[in-house]
């Protein structure tokens, strides 16, 4: 049974949204990302037909990529996020779309995640710099991946010509410490985690770092890549 536009609008108005997800009837969640998530999707060059595939979306937030994979025919879709608010919004979108995607409120490094099996495509988007144990997480992502992982990292971009293999600390706006890898270091740690080949898809959101972020000698940008098992 289809849900009328007014009901959809009233149900999503209860939340603030990060991702812009098409809910049908001309309504989308009012995400702050606007069309940038759709542009990022285009960069990924995912299969138009994902029939029979198993997909895992780690740190899914409201579930844009999980629901998009299901729309393309993925047979088994699992989304993960440790946030209760993310879970509530995901479950709302799931009900509005009539989706069969599963949600797990769990930390990536929790033991039960190992029992999920392996997935044809794993999304790991802008998660690394938020983690307390990022290298353990990369090892876990590799073990969960059967085909390839679509990854997005905030990377440190050296101002000079030399690209050191380094992990650079940066203060966030809220005063949190984020660890940003350089491209060279990123490639090395992905290979050590068990990925055999890295394909860079593109970059976006380049920023010059302000002095108060305490990251001299570097700027930052987001890099999107595929890491193949």
C-alpha cells in the first residue's frame, strides 16, 4: 500500500537529516549533503544490476547506499551503525520504502560482526577518521569483503611535492582528534589489511587547513576508491 505525500513529509519532519534519500511521491529526506551523495554515487560506477549480490554498508548513517543497492536488485543488504538516532531514521526510511534491508546497531569491531559472513560489495565511507581503533577496523573490513570495498577517506594532502607515508593528526571543529592518512600511507595500510589492488575513483571536498586545526604542512580532501580482495 502506497503512503501519501503528507504522511511521508510529517514522518521525516521529526528528524534532522544528513543524507538525501528519495522516498517517492516527489519527497526526499532534506539531507545537508544535497546532491553531493548522488554525485559520489556516480563516481563509484556500481553495477546497474546487483541481482544476487550481498551488500554491507558500514557506518551507514541513514542508509542511502544500502537502499540504493537494494533498489538495484541486491539480494541481501545489511546496514551497520552504532548510533541510535541513525537506527531510528534508517528504520523509518525502511518502512516508507517497504525495504527488506537489515540494520545492526553494533560497533564494527564487535565479535558478532565476524559471523556476518562475506559480502560482494562493502561500503566503508568516511568512517576511518572517526574510529578509536582504525587499523583493526580495516582488517575487519577486509575479512568481510568477498569482491571489493567502496571506501572514502579524509586524507592529508602534503603542501610540498613530497608525499610522505604518514598519519597526520588534526583537530576537528569540536576539538576531537582525527587521524588522516596520506595517500601513500593509505595504500600501504590497505594492502597490509589484505586488499590486493587499490583503484582510486576520484577526489572531492578539498580544503585548506586553518591554523587552529594544528596540521601544519598539510591540507585535506576526500578520496574515493575501490579496494579489491
